[in-house]
């Protein structure tokens, strides 16, 4: 019995010793690593969803097996300098936004990348890729602001100094035509002029746009200055740090859009003046209602025929703005006559025709935006003393006495009117008392009825264009040939070329 106990004890000792020996060969508690949640680094199924900044050593992060970086993983990391991720195929929104990344190494596949993934990162960052993939990565590098690929400088010629973009060669434009730039407060004169490859520009925070900055950008269809409270427009005209030059967008498409965000408490009046003066068809992001309130407005077959409620336009709306549904194609005779006494703006993307007297005696109407408007009847916008800047890119026919203020107490305050497609202008149009010079923009010479108006009306005797102060007419060099000029004059206008 005693012998059995000795044998049992000896066996137990051997087993425990063997177990301890095996334990001794194991590594100590593992250090934090991408697969170890103790570090806060989280990778699941190849997707990196978290990487605390405290885990970055010497500014370098190595992610050899990571296929995707989720949104905002490295956002704002100022200790991040270098990332190596040869298996990466997808980069989420704001993944590196605002970080101090200066070097990125990727593999054979160009990652699918959200536009703002590298927003706010250094302009001198470098991209390293396999030698045979340099051409495939060129667009990626240009789009996301990398200065070089494998040591070869790409952005030669692009210059940003103290927030002023002074140069951007067209050769740097990505193949999709979309240019995104951060940290730019001013676009100097002529920077993008003649860049026919440019389709969209996203430069949030711009406060000033110089002369001819986008002139001749014939493919430009979308402009995004950050959709702030107001576009780069000099509300205080004495402030030299703000504003957009008159010819900044000359020669760009009439159907381009300006990005707009109603959540940013925008100044509608400034935006409407901006898109009129710089020839934008619409505000991209504006909230357009599906219908108008049936209790206040009558709409029949796409025509707004009357306002049922006399109080419908009294102190209501967005900053004094009435936005029409796009389904409304026509505004009938006299609909708003005498009613725009509190509202300041009407915006209708679908309106193609306006009937007689539709906006006569609308004293507070400051802007009217109708990018598809083709025809206006007689006395439209008659005695509208607050109108200032208008652009009707599709308007072809203007009825008699439109924009007329003959005999009115208030003068005509229009200083800019763009009518590039106008073909026929009736009697007495734009006749009135002016306080400031006016600039017009036409296409080919329209048919203008210069016969004095006579129809037993208070406006009898009105003559088209009469009363203007130092009127200037801009036309393209091609269209200028259609005008019968006496020197540089036509019907009292000084004719200049859009160059």
C-alpha cells in the first residue's frame, strides 16, 4: 500500500513537472497587435474599423493584410506620417482627413476611394506603388492630392501660396474632370482659363475668384465652394478679400449648377444674384416642393393660373423666397400682379412661359430665376423697381413693355441682364428712368421693335431701351458680326466682345 502511494506521488510530480515545462515554452502575454482587441485596433474580415492614435509608433502604420479602411479611422491624426497597406482595395470617407500623412504605400490594385478620404492632408505627400502600376495610379494621385508617385513629381505647376491658388495646369486635371482642392481661399486670375477638360470643381472655403478664373471652361458643369451661408460674393463691396470677378465664368455652360445647402442658413438673395450674374442654371441642393398648397394656389395642367389666398405671399416662405414645383411650366396672366410686396425671390426650374402682366407692379421682387423660360408676354416685370440682376439663358421672345417703368415712381434698378438666346424684343421694353449704368449680354442680333408704343396706355410713347445710362452690350466675337455697328455703337449701346 505504501509503495502504491509512493508511485502515485511520483507520477503526479512528473505530470506537474511536465505541464510546467510545457508552460515554460509558451510566449508571455502577447503584445497588442491588429488582431488583439486589447490595443483598441480592430480588424475583422480584412476591414480596419479602429486604430487608436496612441498605437502609432514612430509615425508609421503597417497594414499588410488589411483590404479596407473604414470611414474616419485615421481622421485628424497628427502623429500619422506613413502608411503601408499593399492589400488595400477600399478607403472610406474621411479615412485620413486632416491627418499629417506624408507617405502611402499601396499594392497592385487601385483602391476604391471616397472623394474626401485625404481631404486636408499635406500637399507634399508621396505615393509608392509597384513600378508597373504607376500609370494606373495617376488619376488616384491627382484626385487625392499626392505630389509624387515613386518619387516622380506629378503636381509640377500647381501653386498654392498663403491660401491663394495661382496656378493649376490643365494637365493635372484627372480623367473624370473632377478637381478637388483643400486649403484654398482665393483663386487667382486665369487659373483654370481654357481648361476644357474641367467638369467639376470642389474648393470649399473660397472667398475670392479672380478675373477670368474659369473663362472658357466649356465642360464645367458643377461648382462647389462649400455651400456656405453665401457664395464668394462681396456683400460689403468695400471688402477686397471677397468677391467674384465679372468675367470669372464667361464662356462656361449656361446649364451648370452651383452647390447649395439649405441647412447652412443660406442667404437666398445673395445666391440668386450670384447664379444670375455668373450664369448658373440652378442651385444644386435647393429643396423644391412637389406641389403648391391647393388652398392657396390654383394649378391647371402645369399652369399656375391664380392665387386663391390674398395672404399667401404675406411674410411667408424661405427668406422671402417662393420656390415653384418643377411641374409648373407656365405662369398665367396677371397671377402675381401687385402681390410681391413682401416676397423677394421667385425660383422656378420648370417655367417656360410667363403670361401678360404676370409680375407687373411687384414692388419687392428682387430676383426671378427661370432657367428654362422661353417666352414672356406684355407688361411682364413692368414697374418692378427692385429687380437688379437677371439671367434668362433660354428666353427667345419678349413682349411689349416688359421690364418697363415709364411714369413709375421707382426707377429701373436692373444693372445686369443676360439674354443669350433672345430673338425678338417688342415695343417699349426696358424703357424707363435709370439711376445706374446697365450691362446686357446678347447672342446674335435680335429683332427689335423700335416703334413707340401706342395703345391708349399710360406707357404710350415708350421706346425700347430708352432712358438707359451708359448701356454696354456684350456679345461673342462670332455674334458681333451680325450687328450693324456704327463704330462700336448699336441702338445706343457700346458693344464689346466677350473674350
